[in-house]
C-alpha cells in the first residue's frame, strides 16, 4: 500500500517539478558553465518522464572553427534523463517541424573582404563576419577536465524549411531523419541520416543557383576521433549518396563564388542538372554519375569572350571494373561567336573532350589516367578568324574565303601526347600587316604531333596549295601549286618546299620571272641553350627572267645558305645562262654563260645587315650587234642596309672584265680588260630598281668601242688606228629613277683625248651628247649627239656646243624628278 502511494505521489509530482524546471530556466542553467552551446525556447512542457514538447527552440553552438544555429517552431523529444547528470543530452526520439539550420566556418581577418563571405548566414548572438579568435589554439581537453556536453540524437524525423551552410542556402520543403552523436572536440558519429528535398530553391547571396531543386541525400559517418583529423581527411570516415535534380536559371552564381578572381566568368548557362553521386569512405563509387545540360552559355577568360549556342552536355561517371572515372564534354552541334564579332559565327560539330583519373579518393591528390578530344569546325566565311581575339597585334586580315577543319588529341597516363589537325580552305584572300596580299584557290594543311617526357615534342606537317597569287607593292608572284612538307622535334625543324610553274612580275615587267619548278630544303636547329641556326639548300629549274627588252634564262640554279643567329652565308650557282636584249644601249645583244656563282656573308648590325658580295661569270660568250665578245667577269661588293625590309642599301665595290677578246668584221682585239669602281652607290628597290652614286671606270683602251663605231660609220674608219685611247678613265655620276637611267660623264681621259657629256636611257629611247677633245690642243674636237637610231657628228665643236646639247638633257632630268613615279602594278596573265 505504501509503495502504491509513493508511486502516485511521484507521478503527480513529476509534471509539477518538470514543468517548473522548464519554465524557470532550468535547461538554460544547465549550459551556463559553457560558452560552446546555448539552448533557448519560448515555452516547453513535459507530462511523462523523458518526453518533452518544446516550442520555438533555438540551439546555438560554436568552437574555434565553426558556428551554427538550429531553430524549430515545434518539436517533441524523448530524453534519457539519467544521462543529463553526465552531461549527455541523449534524445531517443525527435519529431518536429519547420527546422532551420544555419552553419558557417570562422575565417581569418584577411579573408573578410572576399565577396561571398557576405553570403554567409547571419547567426544571432555572433558577429558578422565570423572571425577566428586571435591567439594560439587552446590545447586539447583531457578526460579529467572535459566539461563539454555530448549531443546524441536517435530516431530523428523532422520537417525542414531551410538549410544554410556557408554561402549556399536551400529554401523549401524537406525532411531530415536519422541519428548522430557528437562529443565536441573528441568524437563524431552519424548514421545513417537522410535529407529529402522537395522542389526547393538553392541560392548564394543575391543569386539563384537552382530552382525545382529536389532529391535525396543520405550520409553515414563512422565513429572517429576528430582530434587528429584535419582538412579533407575527414572524408575517409564518410559514406554518402546524393540523388538530386534541379533546373538552373543561369551560371551567374559561379562568378559570384569565384570572385575576386576576374579572369574567368560565365554568362547564361541555363539548363538542367542531374546528380546521382555515391561516396564510400571518401571514394566515389562506380554508380556515381552527374550530368549538366544547357543550350546557351557565355564564357570570358581574361580578354577572350565568346558564346556557344547549341547542345552542350557535361557529364561525369565513377570508376568501374574495366574503366576509370571520367569527365566528358559533348558538343554535337553549336555556333561559336566571339564578343564584338562582325562576321558569321564558327560552326562546330562533333566536339568531344574527356578526362579520366585513376584516383577518385577525395582525400588524395588525383592522378591523370588519360585525356582525349576531337572537334570539327566549318567556316562559311573565313573572316570569322579575324574575330578571334589573339594576344598582341593581328598579323593578318582575311578578305575572303571559306573552309573547314577537324582534329583531335589523346593524352595517356604516362603523359604521352598525340595530336593531329587537318584543315581545308577555298578561294582565300588574305593580306598581312607588312603589305603582302595573297589569293589561293585551294589550300589543305595537316599536321600531327607526339610528345613524351623522355623525347619531348615531335611532329610532322604538310601544306598543299593550288593556284596561288601573291602581291607586294608592284611585285606579283603566282604559282600553279605549292607543296610543303616538314618535321619538327625539340632540337630541330626540317622542311621541304616544292613550287611549280612560278611566274613573277615586278616594277612594270610582266612576267619578269618564270620558273618551271623550284625546291627549297631547310634545317633549323633549336638547341636548349644558345642561339638557333639554320641551313638552306634549294634548286630552280627552267628559270627565265624578262625586264623590258632584256631576257635571261638558266637551265638550273642551285641555292644554299647558312644562318648562325648573327651571320648569313649564301651561295647561288647557275648553269647554262643565256642573256639577250633587243633594245637599250647597246641595242641588240646576247650572251651565253656556262656557269655563274654568287657568294655573300652578311652580318646583323642593329636593324640592318652588312657584308661582302662576290660574283663570278666565267667564259662568257656574247654578241653585241655584229661584234663577238668573250671573257670573264668578276665583281666584289660591300653591302650595307639599315632598312628593316632590306630593300634599301648602299653598295661599294669593283666590277672587272678580264681576258676579254673582241671580233668585229676584220678586226680583233685580245687580252682586253675593264674595271668599274662603285663608290657608295645608293640602291632602292621599294618601287623600282632605283640607284644613285658615283662610278669610276678604267679600260685598257677604247679600241673595242672605236672599232664598233667605225664599222657602224659613226666615226671615220681611221680613228681607231690614230686614236686608240689607251688607259682610258671615266668618272661618271649614275642615277636610275623610275626605269630612267642618267649617266653624266664628269671627266674622261685616255691617250691624247679628253671627253665630257651625258647619256640618258629610258624604255623606247636612248639619247645623249659627247664632246671629245685633244688634251694638248682642245680646239681640235668632235661632238657626237644621238637620239635612238639617229646620230650626228660635229667637228671642231666646243664648250658652247656641249652646253647647247646638254640643255635638253638637263631639263629632262629636272622634269623627271619633279614628276612622281607611280609604276603600274604588273598584270600578268
């Protein structure tokens, strides 16, 4: 009887005592001796031991690293009361609604200005932003001094309204269930726990990440000691699975989360996200998959901004028994347009890139298992390439054309790379910034490259063009085909160029150069240290050159050169050369040269070059009018050019004719010689072959010229015998401008005679005036004036005669300089 009464008293006393304890702040006082966890609520009641109903509860917690707050409008909790005395809050059943959970890491002061920190959740009672406490961390608590509350929840099933972790916020309907145990600073256990989300929204700061966000997240955390675990190592104790779907309104949230990094930004990107990802103790399982799909996305990488409109899929799959984990980007068809583009977009097809890894453990550094990619692109208008933003000044401008390209690459686990590219274009018209404009009917290019850590990069390339025309100023070059082949490695580049049916025109001559074929082989050495060097060898067959009435041809020409980074050595050897002219002065001549050789060594000096040039032509056999000539010609020059294009130069040197023999009618002259000295002759080939300078000529005698004039009845036949003019010397001022040549005879002497005068040559006409005098008695003189085929001789002519006949020549020279020279570009068919 007494026991029953005692039980009844206790049953009646519990509700009174428990509710007084709850109403008078007993729970709050339980946590007063610790600042790591606080519990508050508006009201609570209990009518059965261990079962408590709480309204508007708020639990806040913080330690050195994290802060969180948990609130619910209503919750029913079943507790093990006897464990409270041991600082264990053990709930065996939890039912509630309207859960709001907010969690954030505490940060260092230098990170407070990062934009996304402003998106951290606000937690009442704590300052924003959540700065880490200054000073060294507190030492670990030993068991003797441990005074923190253990939180242990089982059979949890609560409705969720908001979960806000760091800068990511979920708002919507959800349900959390499961169990967990936390002994702060000592141990953690979860499991299993489940979070079901139903068509909520995911956001960060002012940006919405996803709408219609729904799915399930399950998690299990093995019981582990938290003290020795840091960073990503915690995932070694976590197994989880997320099966989620969402609609993405755009990717602007990525820009917000990546700030303040301004080198990368995304635009639009609206689409769908589908995740089914499993983690087993920190390792992604084979069932894991993820898919992001969009039809429009804009990308900015530094100054490069472009937009893709098409079908873009980004997927990831976990590892399997026969495969590695892989991320794949698929773009079956899309239009690629760069910001500010003025031309049609580039059409992409069958674009695919994949990246595989042998390691999917989030606690370890991932290693590459391989990568591959392929693409195809079509350019309806090649000017689209001008819209591609490249660093620095654009070196070309495309004016017309269309084409396509495709390529691919593979990268193996041992870092061996293989790549290839094939491109084609039609009706291409392009100009470079240096002024070279080219038209090509068809062009195909291909190349492949391999690279390995041991051997470095190696590759091959090929170029084929048909019907090529290039223009530079008044120069025009065409070819029926150009084929290039080559290979490259880390230390050298070897290339071959074959050209067929070359035709070139320059300075008004069309065509000035024709060649049946030309071949060029080059080898460029690129050592890891030191300067690069190159050697070149080539050949030209069936070449001919025409300039007005002048023509030249050669059966074969061999070229070679060597560049060591500072000096260029070059050689040209030509066989079976034929030269001929049907006009000019002297009119009507031809020459055959069995072999010629040209040698030069040029040194780099600032922006220009300088060095010697040596030319030899042996056994020359020529016919001038009715005169046969044989002999050798040797020329040695010193060149200096400070022009970057090397089209302007100063030339000094000597031209010598040796062992010359003449035969004209019944007269023969043997063992004759001549020498021409150029004194800093200025040469300009930018528009024409222009030059100006001084020339000093020395001849053994004037017999060859006198015999020719006598045979043409231009002078008396007795003149060569009476006045051979031995040791003849001439001082000339030479100028060639706009296909017009002006020779001023400043002084001439030879034997008993002196001479002065002027000679002018231009296409279609040769004119001049010469005055010959006896050196000992100047009144004995002869004047010779001529215009093309007409000539006139005046005996006893004096200075007044010369001045009279020089006046129209001087006037012609002045008028020539006053008129701008605008050569017509050659039009070669």
